[in-house]
C-alpha cells in the first residue's frame, strides 16, 4: 500500500484534529512579567536618553523639542508593538495548529526570539528604509516638516496595521511602512510645486518593491517544492496527516516545527525590528543632534584615520576634475550635492562639489580632534555633509556617471565606508527598546491572524509537513533578505508558503480568504500613501 497516495485520509479510528484552545487566559506570572518588562523598557530608554544628552553637553534652551521627541519615540515604539502582534502571529500559527506548543507558550517563545533577533541585527535594513525618504526632509529632520514627516508615516502605518489586524487579514507591515514613506515624499514634492514623482528615491523604492513583490512568490513556490520533495524522499505517513485530536506530533516532527518557528521569529526580529530603529535614529538626529548626529563613540585614533581618508579622497577627486572647473565653496557644494541626490541628474559640478565637501569634512574633524569634539552649532552641518557625500558616492557608483580610475574609486569608496561608520550607527538602548516593544507585541492580539493562517487559507487542517515547509522557507527567505539589507514581509512569505503547501498537496484553497489577502496586498500601498500624505499635509499646518 502506498502510504502517500492519500496524505489527508484519516484512519477510521483516528480522532479528528481538534482546534487549538486559543481563548485561554495568561496566568498572573505572565501578566506580571509583561508589565515588568514594559516598565523596565521605558525606564531604560528614558535613563539612556537622559544620560546621552547630558554627556553630550547639548544646551537646553527650550523643552519643546524634547516633548516632541518623547511623543515621537512612543509612536515609533507603538509601531513596533503593533508590528509584533500583527506579523509574528504568522510565525506561531504552524506550531499552534499542529499542537507542537500551547498557544500562550508559543507567543512568549516567539517574543523572546524576536527580542534576540532585534539585538543582533546589523542595521542595514534600517538605513535602507531611511534612504527612501525625501533628501530635503532628512537634512531638516529637526524642523517642523521633519516632525510632520515622522508622525505622518508612523501614524498612517499604525492605522492601516490595526485596521487589517481587526479584520484578521495578514497584511504586510513592511509594505505599509514603505507606502507611508512614499506618500510623504509625493506630498512633500507636490506641496513645493514639483512633480510628485520627484519626491521619492524611485531606484531604492524599486529595489525594495521587487523584494516585497518577489518574496511571496518565493514563499509560495519554494514551500510547494519543499513539500513535494519531502513526500518523494521521506516516506513517513504521519508527517503528511492532520494532527490526531489534540496530541502533539512525534518528537522529531515537533522539534522541527519548534525550530522553524524559532528561526522565523528570530529572522522577523532581525529584519522588521530595524525599520523602527531607523526611524528612531532619524528622530534622535533631528531633536538631539549633539548626542546622536555623529558617532561620538568613535575612538580618537579612528578619528585621525577618518580625517586622513577624507583628505585622500579629496585629492583623488580633485585630480579627476578638469582644470577649467572652479573649486566650490562648502555652501555651494552642499547645494549641488543635495540637488544631485534628489534628482539623480549628473552635472560637471557634482565631482568638484564632492571633492570640496570631502575636504571640508576632513578639515573640521581634524580641527576638533574627534567627532565628539565638533561644537553644537556645527554638528548638524557636518552630519548633513557626511550624509550627502555618502549618498552622492552611492549614486555615482551605481550610475557610473563619473569615470573614475581604479585608485580614485578605491579612495572614494573607502571614504564612504568611513562616512557610514560616523553616521550610520544605532545605540544599544535603541535596539533594546525596539526589541522589548516588538517582543511584547507578540503576546497581544495574535489570535486573529493565527486563525486566518491556520484555518482560512487551505480547505484542510494544517499538516506537520505543510507547517514545517512553510516555516523553513520563510526563515531562510527573511534571513537572506536581512543579509542583503532588504525589507521583506514575514506575513507575505509565510501566508503564501502555507498556500503553496496546500496547493502542492491537493488540499485546495479557500478562495474567499485569498481574495481578501490579495485585496489587502493591492490596497496597502495606495491606502498607506493616501493616509500618510494627508497626515503630512495636516501636520505641516500644525508644526
């Protein structure tokens, strides 16, 4: 008898799979731990923030920026909290519906590994998200328009995430946040009399868009292929059947499912947690530039190296400029680079502007002895110059518009690495705060999305092999995207993976759920853009 001929047929005496008990209340110890971690996270954030500001010697002339900072940080952490219970439900659905872990224990387990994932994240995704924002708002993030931008995109993302969660739809938090960023960029361009398409870094948006578009296809196809491969090589009937009653699976299957749930949770924290970190750093740079605009922890010997690399880059760039082009003053160079980064339109003055900016940065850092020694009134300009120089080098390298020889390329790219180490850093307390918000978020409100993934995608109960296949593919896909600094959607990858396994096994799909998921996927981008653009216009009238 072929044990795989009818993978969903049950033995006559086998009890039907029972729906997991999702309504059990957490015990008092869980509630105490939750409240204690929340209070500890808030206190640690406040203590670290006060300590950094005090040690930087930043003058306090008014408390308004600090009040706005507090509100902005709460909203950013609120976004990560919502992200936790919205997205991480996907990671625990498989272990819950295969009875591998009890529901409440599963979400606590997932929350812990989300926490760890955030702590060890690289930061590449965080700054990839920031690169989507309009350059003029990044340079003036501490202004009223800068606060309007941050508040608009975060509140718009939270509103849409809560709305789709209420309806039980596994929509993507990544998709939502990127739509919100694009909406702010378009609105900002239109409000300044420019074409709306000029307000967005479309090259970066396209790169991110491809990752969001392709990741569900990867999830669907790879999960289906993995399930078919398992059925071809692993001849164990129990792996392809529904759970029997409420009994847990055999130990080796259970271990595999717990391992994949752990991996998805860790990868989700490492990837999605960075989006909040990037926005928090933007808020901190705008409100307390003296403490966070430059990496004050850079050692003195590294500062000497930084200044030397800047001067070598200036020399190499100057050598590649035709002698007929005049040298530019720092202000004119900054305007030229700002225009180039915003429009991507190369002109002969871009390379001289980059050379002048590199020289200006190197001189200022050398004069002050270290990044921590840069005076308060110069910090914002130095940081903006560093950001513009790094982005200009990135676009020149990508477009090939400037024909540099190998030595110049080497010196310019080395200079960019030094710039990024001086400006693209994330303090430990920011990681801890986001990790706690994301981790605690997994313990709240997870039921709605779990039911959709576990019951409403396929027509049959989730089997062990289906759950493991979807989770393995999601874990690998999200982990790979994190390595390349690409934001992907845990929701899209895992829910499409479950659909792929249902299709491959012949279980069938619930088309009404798929239509709702597709509708949420299609509407997320335009709705988030409309919400954030409208809120940005409103907030610019307030701030």
